[in-house]
């Protein structure tokens, strides 16, 4: 295995990481902004209020996108295993 192949594997792994984490991160961001806007509009200054909606939204998003996430990780792992079997 040479340096170019290692860099290809590293690049693929970073892309898979971004693809797998993006749905939860975006939902957490959107819910956080909405709750922060709600707190600013109603002048509720409770610091712990933002965590429960974010956790619930991220959990629901993870349940909805689980088949996609599993397929993405499985395809990546299959490519890695094929590289190991072939030897490069």
C-alpha cells in the first residue's frame, strides 16, 4: 500500500464521516436556532431548555435516517474489505 492509497482511504473516510453525521448536525442546528429564537422572543432565560428539544430531534432524526446511515457505512466497509482482500 502506497501513500496515494492511504490518502484515498483517508479522504473516503472523512467524506463518509461527514455524510453520516450531517443529518443529525443540521437538525441539531435548526432546532437550536428555533429554541434560541423562541427564548429571545419570550424572554425565557432558562439555560437547560435548549437541550431536551435538541436531544429529541436528533434521536428522531437518527431513527429516520438509520437505514441510510447503515447502508453508507456498510458500503464503505465493503470497499475497505475488498481493498484488504485484493491487497491494494
